[in-house]
C-alpha cells in the first residue's frame, strides 16, 4: 500500500472519530445532516457485502470495513437518540436537513445500471455504493448553505473527509504507475466526489478565510 | 493495464 492510500484511509477514519467525539462530548448534533449519515451507512452496507461472503483480502481491509459499517450505524443511532436527549437540536436539524435524497438514490441506481464491472448483484451494489458515496455529502453541504453558518465540528469533519478524497487521487496515479492497474469506474466517481469537495472548499476559502462568515450562495 | 475493480480499496 502506498503512503497516499494509508494517509487517505487514516483521514477517513479521523473524520468519523471527530464526528463521534463531538456528538458525544458536546451532546449536540447541530449542523450535522442526518440524511448524509444514513447515506454513508447505506454506502458501506452495500459495498462491503463481500465481508458476508468471506472474501478475505487482508487483515487491514477486514478491520477497516467492519469499523466503517459499525461506526456509520452507530452515528445514525446517536443522531436518533438525540431526538429524546436534545429535542430542540433534533428538530432544528430536521428543519434544515431538507435535501431530496431520492434523486441521489435514483441517480446512483441509474449510474450503477449503466456503469458496472459485471451484471451480478454484488457488482451492481458495489457500483451503486461507489456512485452514492460520490454524492452522499451533498445533503450535508446543502444544510450548511441553508443555515448559513458552519460549526467548527462540521467543518473539521468535512475537511478530514475532503482530505481523504483528495489523497485517493495521487494513490490512483501511484497504482497506475507501480501496479499498472486502473479502475475507470472508481476513479471517475472519485473525481466527481473530489470536485464536490473542492467546490465547497473554494467557497469556504472565499467566505471564511477572507472573513465574511459562511453564508454560501444557493 | 489491468482493469480489475479496486476491490482492495475501501
């Protein structure tokens, strides 16, 4: 494994830990999109079906997959629990979390139907999860634009996730050169995803670093 | 160039 991939995976892991730590320590879910978190659970559950088939790739691979599935479900449960422990915060979240995810789900189904490695249930679900991951952050970004303010938790979380995506691109270049391997599907969806993050960071840079607060244009 | 899917990635 090359350094870009290890750093990318660690950054992905870090983003999840930041999210869990903040929800638990502050007992607030303000600024976090429930829809994005449900989509990530769906992404991991549909992608890592090979775990259930006992297709062993490596110890690292198995541990990480189990962690991603378990932590994403845990986050959804934490957010649901706040319905009782912090009803005001929960209600506010529901009000601003209004992105229509049915389009993302339908679009990912369509993309999986047209672009896949083979027409088998596992390969189709794998492709679906790749396309869905590329857009799963949109409800979260949409929520930020609507509320017009970004809590530092959410920006740390999005930064760590964006870093993970960005690092996967040099990882693919590395793999192309050292292993002569190339996965058009994963790379195309990955580039789309990175572009979505870049767009967010560009706006964030313009609005926040240049000191105007985060009121994103809609 | 091998075009096998990147199933080893996360």
